[in-house]
C-alpha cells in the first residue's frame, strides 16, 4: 500500500521532501580508505570545482577588469583577501554537511521556526535569481558575439540550457564534476594565454598582493568609481550565499561511515584540500582578469566595461598594450576566446545554481521539484528583467544598450547583500558549537577569523546599500538613503531574530541529545569498550 502511494507521488511535480540533502546523489561516490594521499584526494576532488564556479562567474568579470583599468594592481590585495575568506567559509560549510549530515538550509531550519524558515528561503531564492540574471546576460552576449544571434533570441536560447541539465542528470554526478572542472580549465587557459601575451609587470602584481590603505581609499575617482567602490564590487561579486548552501550539500556525495570517526576525519581533511585547491584556481582566474585590465589594454582605453565593450577592445588594436597582442588580435583569436570563456562560465553556473535552488527549497520549506522543472521556472523569471531591459533600450544607441545591461547585472547583485549575512552567521554559529560539531568544532583561530570575516562582510554589504539604491536611478538621493536605512534596520532585526532562534535551537539539541557532540561521545565510549 505504501509502495503504491510512493509510486503515485512520483508523478507529482511538487513533492514533500525532508530526507537527505540531494538524496539522488547523497553518498553515491565511493572513496578509498588506507590508500595513498593522491589517490584519495582524486576520489574526493569534484565538489570544490562546483563551488569554485561561483567565484569566477560573469558577475566577477567586469569588476576585476575595471578595477585593473582604473587602479592598476592596487586591488590585487582585495582579490587575495576575498579568496582567503571564501576558503574559510567554504571549509566551514563543507564540514557542517559532512559532520551533521545536513546541508546549511536543513541545519538552519531544524533550529528555527517555520516563519523564519520561509523568510530565509525567499531571501535566498531572490539571491539565486539575481545571480542567474548575470548568467543570462553573460550567456546571451556570448551567443551574440560568437554566432551573431540577436540579443532577444539569444536570451530565449538561454532557457534551453534546461535540456543540457536534463542530459547531465542522466550521466552521474562524478561526470558532472569532471565536465565542470574541464570548463574551469578552459576559462583558466583563455585568460592565462591573454595575460602571458601581455607581458605584465610581475613585480607590480606581487606588490599589489600586499595589504594597503589605498585599496579602501575614497579617492581618486576614476570612471565613476573609487578604490573603495572597486573593493566593495569585487567582494560583492566574490563571496556569494548560494555557494555555502551548495557546498554543505555536495560535500555529502562521498560514501562514508558516520559511525567511524576516522572516516569522518578523512572526509573533512580531503574535502578541505579539494576546496582550497579549486578556490586557489578561482583566485588565479580573478587575478588574471584584473591583470588583463592593467596589462592587456592601454590604461584608461576601455570606456565600455560591458562584455560587449571588452570583446570590441580585444579586437581594437589601438587599445592593446604591446605588438604581440596586436598581432594576435588581428586574427580575432583574443576576442573569440573571451566569448568562449564567457559561455563556459555561464554554463558552469547553470549547473550549480540549479542544484543550490533544490537544496534551499528542500531544506527551508521541505518541498521538492524535478531539477529540470526548477531550472525552467527560475530561468524564465530571470529572463523577464533581461528582456525588459533589452526592449526598453532598443531605440537607443549601442553604448547605452550595453550600459543598461551592465547596470542591470550590477544592480541585481543587491539581493546578495541581503542574503549573505543570513548564510554566514548561522554557518559560523553552528560550526562553533560543540553540541553540533563535537571534536570538529572550529578551533580558536578559525572562530576569530570567522567572526572578523562575517562582521566585516556584513558591514561592507550594508554600508554600500545607500549607494546601491542610488544606482537604481529610480529615486532622489534622499529617498534612496531613507529606503536603504529602512532596509538595513530590517536586515539587522532579522539577523537578531535568526541568532536568537539558533541559540535556542542549540540549547534544545543539547537537551535532546541530537547534536553530533553526543553521538561522538557514544562512538568514543563504544571504541573504548572494544579495546
């Protein structure tokens, strides 16, 4: 009777879900035990690549290249610090998933009430859709540049990537990881090749990695941005909330024995290695983008920092910095490779964005949709503002159209500022807790770095809201500031509510013996009895 009901439920588009995170792939990848370091690392490699994609998506490109064009290598230190913070946060997210056997959305929902769970779900969905807008714009422009398809048809074609997703769901998660890793290598090769041809000042590059007050100065203002604005743009484009939810889920794809502490320790160790290696590649890609802005183009040459403008600049020999680049640019190779990398970046983000959407829907509101249906719904919603932007600027000149798309992409990131604190704070509080994590709780230095990072990122995201609201161009400065401060107050109230519920949830778990800490004690006692 129960089997009949389950079979019937499979035909429903939306189902109840309150089981393992991404149950179809949870614990499906075999890993070796007692083998060599490299063989074991290879088995655990993959989830880090899916996470790293979010740190090199189209939203990162213009901020890094524009930062290089405007301020030379000054903002290299911002990229480095952002990458180190990302490594710290992703380590905590993966560890939470492995140890608690819940993703970040499930773990948060288990410790908070239904009302707060729905609010957090809506907030995170908006952040994912905002990220998806950047992917739609990037992929549509890449199709336009490579195949000369008009923008509106290109935008509609991006909806068809749901067919790619359908195909990928049939081939197995390990192969998806391999495809994503290959696309990352394509992006890395393209920018490494272009930077190598430009022969940058490597001394300046390494000096730029050193922390400097220049990176957060409010002057000079070049091209409408200051170093501080550039720093906020890079940070905002780098650390994104959906990556924390994603990593806490896909870190559970490896098959381990949760009754064996050594097996858990191995998984945490090698998952951390995988994450840090892949995020180091993301750091290199973002650094190459900034170096491109400095070394590939003549200083101040790129006036149009949109993807169209960068593509045209790679074709325009008068904008390039040296004879080697000019000779290669005449063949069209530089611009074509740029468009190919843009398309690869968009497709990578498609895979990760869809998986993350499923994670938060199941975790926060216990609902489940087929991946293709979920992708179709979110992509159609994300396409609407892009189509509206293209249609509204169709009568304007080319530069105005490109600027409008660029502004839409940048302004869509405002939801990331809303959602980021609500993923970072629960993550830090839960991984700091001995009740939740046992011996895997954060060490002292990790706690300190975690709190500094969370407070700093939250502060920077919130303090930039007034300027972001003004950037919409919909209200006067006074009205924009009032709306921004109201938003900040609402966010702070919600953060306090979240902290209170998480604290109560931790106490409840301790009283009920639900946390991993109690389970760990049982495992250690059992091991002592055997000895």
